[in-house]
C-alpha cells in the first residue's frame, strides 16, 4: 500500500540533536534546540512550576475532560498576561480565546480559522527568515504563503526599508505574521518606534496582524515590556490574532501549554467567533490536555507564585544576556576574531544569528563537536560559564579557516 511513499527529509533542527547525541566527545555542545539550559547545561524546571504542581497534587483534582476550548481560568489569565489587565477588548469580553497544544497548536488553529473564515485574500506574509515550521504549518492550513524582507545579512540587523516596501506591495487585506518579541531565528526585533510605523502601515493597507508570541518575558525579562507590540497594535484599533506559548517562559515544553486568541468587535461577535473555534478544535483533538494548563493557571492566578515566576523569567533572560556579553568579549578582546560581533550583544531572546557561514558551521560540528543549525543560528541558552570559552575558541578557528 505504501510502496509509492517517498522517504521525507529529517527535521533540520531535531536532526542536530541526533548528531549531538551520537557524538562521544566530552567537550560537545548542542546549540541547536531552543530550550533553556541552566548554568550547568541542564534542563531547568522552574521553582514556580514545582510549587504549582505541589498545590495541584494536594488539591487531588480529577482527570475529567476539559471543555473544547480548555481550562477557562487559564485562557482568561493567559489573555490578561498578553493583552494587559486594562486592555479594553479584554474588559469588554471581546477576546475569543482557546487553549491550544502549545504555540504550534495555536498557530495551527489560527491558520485553520483564517483559511475558513477570513474574508480577504487568504495570503499570509512571513518574515525572511522565520521559524522553519511556520512555512509548512501555514501551507498545510490552506493559506498561500508569501514572504517579506526582515533580516539584512550585511548589517546583521533589521531590513526595515525592505520590510516596509514588501508590506506596501502586499495585496490589500493580506495577513501578516509578526513575531511579537525575540524574533526566531535572528534575535532582531523592531524598536518601539518601528513597531508604531509597522502598525500604521498595516492600517493603511488593511492588512491583518497575526502575532506569534512564543517568548513573552524572554526578550527583556519583563512580560509587560515584551507584550508591547501586541498591546500597541490593539491600542491603535487593530483587531489581532495572537498565538501564545508557555513552553519557554514557564519551561513547560513537553506539557504543551498555549493559547490562541482573536480580538473582536464586541461580545456578540466574540460569541460567534468562539463557536467557530470550537467547531475547528473538536474534530482535530476534541479537547486539550489538563495538567500543563493547571500548572500555568496556578502560577498566573496566585500572587506569590506569579512574582516568583516573574523573577525566574528575569533570571533566565539575564543569564542569556550575560552569556551574550561574555561571548562578545571573548571574540572581540579575547581572540580578536576577524569580523564585527556587536550583534551578539544587541540581539534579543534565546537565539543569536551569528553570521557564520554554512561551511563554518559544518567545520564547528566536525572539528569542535559544536552543533547548531546551518544558517548560523545558535541558542544562547546552550552556553554557560564552563563552555563559552571553548565555543569562542571554536568560532575563532572556524572564522580564520
Ligand atoms: N513560534 C516560534 C517563533 C517558535 O520559536 C516556537 C518554538 N520554537 C513556537 C512558535 C512553538 O513552540 P511550541 O509549540 O513548543 O510552543
């Protein structure tokens, strides 16, 4: 039956983990996967999460199904975290929100909703480059995928003119995907002034802003500050779509906790949209998992745990920032590696686009047991006090050829 099924290529990111696991050298470093590691290079379960789990266990909750759109307390608190407690659509009961299988599931529900109900051209513009999974995800959702310029390899920064020109040339009413903060893979975000310009342009062209916020808190260490773009767009009267993930900021990767929301005109419209979200979710997976949503909701609804969590998010963001500074120092003043390395410090969030070329990335894997994606992206969270020097030395050798 399956004789005509061709073998597909391995996933470019998960393939790196395989190569890393197979490497027996003790100095090996995995900078491929976007998961936080502590100062000892180990996965990190947040204290706020451990405490929330204790509370949940003590409460002896049952294991009944959740409603189709998930745990109501969780979705309410997730929306509050993103839009802000004083958000007008939130307080007017005009945000339709459903729990999702983490950020990926949120994107997929959003893609399906737009493919079915969006009244304008079902074309979505993605930044170049973007998170690799965005492209097949929106294609599989039935949207036409196009690109807008985002990253300038020459300046290793934002190609703001290219971005504006491409959005200006997009058909009226097209959908535009925006990384709310900590753009993956580049680590380059628009400034607040640039976000304001993008918002005006989106209004002018009547584009539909679709935010992917997988790293709230990870960019600046401050969840409100990282929500600036979303809140600014809403304050300017845009209706937005928003995908949230609690994988990174709560370290709940494998628990798959996320939310998808749409701001609507009023409560009556919100109810209609809600009903259609249910119709999309029900035949996909019926209803979402319970445990992770309870953890996130316990943290978001308990003042003490919330404060502890915010401190831990800051701690993770700050450790990454300190690694950026250390790596920059080592490359510029330490090894005096040829090239300009200021972007290592100025980039934001979990990733850095180093500017290393494919051959240099290959050489790092083969000669130094250092693994990263072939586009030169590194997960800063994989660096720590014990390996950053070895990494800098490897980069220096690769750059000098
Ligand atoms: N969007 C972006 C930009 C991401 O980087 C990621 C995670 N790598 C996701 C969405 C989704 O992640 P998850 O499904 O684990 O929440």
